[in-house]
């Protein structure tokens, strides 16, 4: 409409109207650009706020998850130590308690990573939307580390874990899993992390079967050195996880 009037005024050489129409035209274009820029900026702010909220929630979950691993492997190491004491004669232990402790010393926990938001930010090249440098650096640190995978892989491939699973009858392993296995904590509930693996349990199996399995396991010539290595590896894993978590907390 303004452009048609401007053309008509040019034909009529109506200079006052031409100036007014030109100012209106330029002003309209400028206002349109400003509104577009404002909308884009508002959209970016909203997107940044949404990503920041999501990433912050993911980091809180990751912090809880890493603490879960620390406490879980601490429980596993406690039982490795109990089994070592029993093998060396330093601590009396029933056959059932021995099987429970040797089983728990083999255990591995893995966490489902909350990295969907971080992966989206990286894949779209929009990690810069996270203005909080502490949160951004913590996310990079959390999701670029392989300490979780390294810990789980080393435990899964350990001689001790293989030796136990090859030596103990499957029906006893099923009972150990069902009655003495993992108790996973509730997400973000730190109080629920206590005694994930260290709690009283009974196998409910015949005493003869338990005694026979314990005797056969103790007779394995590589049991003691393999368990000692597992005990040491657990100490290393716990220290690595604790240091990793501490570094991330400091970056927030």
C-alpha cells in the first residue's frame, strides 16, 4: 500500500507526500527487522534457559550417579576384605557368609548416563547457549570422562570374577543374585545409597550344597591372589571416582 502511494506521488511530483511515504516505508522495514531480531533473541533466550535447566538437572543426576558408584564399590571392597580375612584365618566366617562375600566382591554397577541434553548441544553446535561457564565446563568434564566405563570393564574382565563364576554352581549363583544381589538406590536420593550391597541376607539353600561350594571355591589355587588383586583394583576405582567427582563439583 505505501509503495503504491509512493509511486503515485512520484508521478504527481508531490514531494511532501513522497518524503512522508518514504519515511514510512523505511521505518516499516526497520521496524520489521527489529521485531524479527527481537523475536530471534527471545527465542534464543528461551532456548538457552530450557537447555540450561535440562543440563543442570542432568548434572545433578550424574553427581548422584557417581556417588552411587563410589558407595557401591566401597561395599564390594568391604566384602572382598572380609573374604580375604576368612581365607587367611584372621576372621571366622560361615560357609554361607563366605560365599556371600566372595560373590559381592565380584559385582559391577553401571549407570545410565543422563547425557541427552549435552549430546544435543554438541551435535548442533549450540553448547555456547549455556552462559554459565561452571555448568558448561562441568558438563564437558562429566560426559567426556571414561572413568565409569574403565571401572566396569576392568571388573568384568578380572580373573577373580571369572574364577568365581566358573567355580560356584549355577543354582547357588542364582540364589546369591536373588537374595544377596544389588539394591539400587532411588534416583537423586543420597540416603538410599547406603548398603546397596552390604546388607544381611540368607541363601535359603541346603547347608550341604553351601559347604561343598565353599570348599571347592577355597580349593582354587588362584583364588587368593585373584581376590587380592580385585581388592586393590577396587581401592583404585573408588579413589579415581572420588577424585573425578571432586573435580566436577569444584568446577560448578
